[in-house]
């Protein structure tokens, strides 16, 4: 697989390039960036990987897949550019600013006969893989409530609009995970935090999802939280699983490591970071599954060669975007949104 990257900012540099350069049987063809500073970083960190001025130039160099990792505002136009060149595209998350924009991208991909995927790497977080294993094994019984949050204290993130606000950016991960575990949503309630009324982007959120399956998901995030709550707390009829902290792959990537350089240490959580299973007086450690963000690209590689399913389907990202749109509307109006009617003429709020 010949793969190219568009953008070498925070996301492209730390969350994509280390995985692309580690992918066996693949060629990291090049990066589209016009910034002199980022071109110098690329030359230092990946000698021999050239920089290009445009998607057209990179496509002419010969690529099977383009990964678009740029701020949300300009990303859809770049996704369309890649699709128009007839190349499979992986869009960073959030997939789009709203569901209408997401549908436009999907329609173009279908029209061009080109495959489109979305980089939801946190489907392969250590803690999420552990939650999924416990649910699928029946260890928790029937799940009734799913709590998921990403909280940190990072004031510089307050006015960072690269992802369209905290709900749109990190919420896209949390909603995607909830939909993957428990299926479609029927009702959405949302609250948004703004440090000041005139603040352009939200600094935190709370979203309650009522799944058609009956499970309730409580999702939250903040970049101004000094005392983060559990990353996950999953309550079932046979017990509860909780885990603190964030998956360690982000810290490894920011430290300059990759699956290739870290080897068997990549994605492995130290035992003191494992979560807990609790039922009454029973409390025991649950070994964490190994995190594996690189599985996204390994599965993408298989899909490209075999024509099989993509690691993340674009229509999954559309479903996530519709939930995020409903959460924003709910926050604006202070009412629950009926998702089944949302977007249709005469859509109802409860």
C-alpha cells in the first residue's frame, strides 16, 4: 500500500505519521505541507519522505490512500479534492462540521466510486478494548448504564477551534464508541460549557444518549477539569467496571515513539493503571487489553487488497455526526431531542 499524508500539524505529526512509518508492506510516499517549519520537521523526523505542495502533486507521485489530517474548517474541501483524484481517502475526525456536510462527502465518494473512511483510532484504545471484551463475554451481565469521559486541565485548548469545539472534537470519539457498543440512539440530551458567553468554542460538554437497546450512555468531556473522573464506568446486572486515566498510546506518540520503535511495549498498560471489576464486596483488578491504534491501518490495508470492510465506515461517522448535531441543538434549547425525527420536517423536541 502506498499512502500519503495531508497535513503535518499536531495530528498528522503525532497520530498518523508514526503509524504510517511503522506499517509493514507499505510505503509512506510523502506529506502535503507548505509550511517551511513543518517541512524541516518532516525532513528531520522522516528522512527521505518528501514534502509536496498539493494533493495533486502527491497523487501524481502514486498513492493508493490519502490521509487528511488538517483543521476541521478546511478539511472537507481537501477530502473532496482527494476523492476527485480517484484516491481512497481517510479523513481525520471529527468527520464534518454537521451531518449535511458529512452526507455531501459520502455522496461524492459514492459518485466517484472511491472508498472513504474516518480515523476513529480510539476504537483501539486499551481501555475501550477491555470494556468491549467484558461486555461481549457477559462478565458484567446486562449493561444498563455506560459512562465515558475525557477530562483534563488544558486552558490553551479553550479557544482552539481546530476541531470545532470540545463536543465536536473529542465528543466524536465518545459517541462513536457508544454507538459501536450499544447501537442506534433514539433520544439525545446535551449541555455545553463556555468559559465566557462570547467564547466561540465550547470547553466542555455533557451528553446523555438513550439507545434503542435501552442502555443509557452518559458522555462528558472538559479541558478545564482539575479533578478528572473515571475514563469509563460501565454498570451491569452482574457488576461494574471502572478505569481511570487515558490510554497510553497518546503519551507514547507525543514522546516520539511508534509501534515500530516501541515494539512489544507499544500500547501495553502498566498493571497499576488497570481498571477494577466490582460487585458488592468483591473488588479485583482487570488486566487491560493491549492498545493498538495501528490496527486501523492494518485493517485498511486488508480492505484495500481484498475489497473487504473498512476499519471505520463513513456512514458510521455520519451517524455520530447526527448525534453531535442533536446534542448541540439540545444544549441550545434546553430540551431532549428525538433523534428519529431530528432533521425531518417538523422535527420534534420533547
